């Protein structure tokens, strides 16, 4: 999730659990500690675009990181506060309170990231497995505002017996919101399966993924043996799904790209949810592997990002593979369209899915 949301979660957790001993300091420290695991974003830039895919949401986002680093950092923080206050000043709280706060705030970070499609390496460094629940997008204003309102309520009731109630309620509501996102994802997959079966299709696997800023609108990916279909559905008002499709493409060049270090990292990062395309550009062949989980177009080969490699006519790799981004421009128009798609007033068509052919996107054949 974005840094503001992670700070809000760390602050809410810290205040709800430790406000009686620390007051609003629990929220302030919890906010800073809650953002700390994303420090891997900064040192990851030194490792290059592909190394960063491995390091980000790695060891600092592990479930082991919070208890180990939180214990050491919490104790060091308590020692620093005690030294600053002077030996004659009695300790306000013991080290256990600060250690508990640091651990809770650090652990909250990877748990929240777990609910996104990007996923996180919860078992690092013992396993590189990525865990993702596809519940919410990495930016969701409703979730963030819920935590923010809880913190404002805690600030307003500061010093009173029930000062922790607003943040505790905000944590309950925000957690329920995450669970709702997972339920919506499951319903979107079910809706897609039912419509595909009604079209007479079989032998496919369907996955749903959240899109930005809201819960109902989901990207759908249906994978067949020889084709990939992409569509969108809003579980606010499920309508007939319009599908775009592209054939599964493979070649010697695609397999060469997949075997490179960069290709292997990207295959691991996406969990194998990739589609490839190949085209001629001058005297070269350009091969792209695109992440199927992200995108706002029906064309499966128009994702938000991927990995690209260039080959000469003899099939030799030219240079090293590179990452590329194809993100749409963020504007009032695009955000407005996304929200309109997420909360449609009515379905645009009542035509049955069986009567709505998928749009086919055919890549240029290899020479």
C-alpha cells in the first residue's frame, strides 16, 4: 500500500493498543515505524530495476522482521529516551511497552500488503514465495480515510478513558473492508465463470484482480490452453462481460527471454501470469512478456508493465532485457471513467454473454 496508508495503519494500531500508557505518542511513533519496512524501496534502487523486484517487499516485509527488529529497535528507543531524560528522572514506561509498539507497527505493514495483488514475501529469508490475496488495490481512499477518521477521533478524546475507542473501531471497520474486498474478488471470479460457461466455453482458469481507488471494479483474466481473455466486471452491478482475447504465443525468442535472469525474475514476480508478444521493428525482433494482473484495456497484451528484449534476425539477444511501463495518463477523465465503470447506473446492454463475441487481438506472426 502507499506510504500514507501504511503510516495511518501503524498509527492506528499503536494508538488502539498503547494509548493508555503513551497517549498520542503511540500514534506518532506507530506512524513512523509503520512506514519503515518500505525502506527497501530506497536501497532497492541500487540493485537495478530487476533486482528491486526481488528486494522490495522482501526481508523487511517478512513476518519475522517485526518481532526481531521491533524488539531491538524498541529497546534502543527506550534506552535513548531514558538517557535523554537523565538518570534522575523516573522511567515513564518500561521497555516492554515500546518493544510491543514497534513490533505491532512493523508487523501491520506486511499484513496489509498481503491483501494487495503485488503481494509480499511473508516468509523471507527462508522462502521467496510471494503471498497475495487480491483484496484491494495499492491505493484505496476508503480504507485510508477510515483509519484517518479513527485517529482524529482518538486525538479529540485524548486523555479520556475511551480515547482508544475510535482507533479500535477504525481498525475493525478497515479490516472488514479488506475482507469485503476478498469476497468481491471471489464473486467476480464466480460471475466470470458463469458467463463463460453460458457462452459454451470450458477448460479455463479465471482470476480476478482489483483496480485502483475502489472495491467493486475487477479485472478478469481467463486463461485457456491456447488463448488468454481479459474482461472487466463491477460487482456493484454485474453486467454482461465484454472480453478481449489474444492467442498464447511462444517461440524460440520468447523462450530465450524467459531463460534470462531478467525473464526468470519477472516470471517469479508475476507467478507465471504472463502473456508474450513478438513483432518486427526494422531488422530486429522485439519480444515482450506482459504482466496479466494489471491493465485497463481489453487487449491482454496491453498491460501496465512488462519485460522487453531485442533479437537480431538470427535469434541472438541484443543487449540485456529491459523493464518497460505502459501506464495510462492519470487525469480527471480517466479517474472519472474508472469510477463510472465501478458504479454503473445501469448495464449498457442486456445481450446475453453468448451473443457477445470476444474481441481478438492477433500479434504479428514471426517470420
